[in-house]
C-alpha cells in the first residue's frame, strides 16, 4: 500500500477550488448510490436483526423501524449499509473484529 501525502492532497484541493472560482476548472462530483433496503442487505448477510443491529451500532428497534419503513437510515448508518451491500466480506470482517 502506498503512503498518502495528506498535506499535498489538501493543497491540491485548495488549488482546484481557486481555479473553479476563477472559472478555469470544473469541480469533480461523485453521485453515491442509494443502498438496497436494510432488510435485503441483512438477509443477504444471513444475520438476525439483533446481530445486524449490533454490527451497525444501532438498536434492534432502529433496524425494525428501517425494515418496516417507519424510518430511513441517515448519515453514517447509510454509509455502513452501502459498505455492507457493496463489500459484505469487509463489513463482516470489520464488524466481527470490533
């Protein structure tokens, strides 16, 4: 794995913003996909609501609310669902290691 130079990345980002403000560059954007439903992801991982809630760092009630459409995952939970959907092995490995 190559080592990142965070300072250089920040400076490059600032330069990109400056160029954008001058009208000399377009900013890159990334559109994130909406993850499948929490139930579909949980079932694909073959986890109980309790185990899935523990891995997500939320209550069982929250998982039930997601699955029954009473609530929608937001912020970090949505990101974790996207990881669980796109890379289930990494999600399970990290979750079980914690």
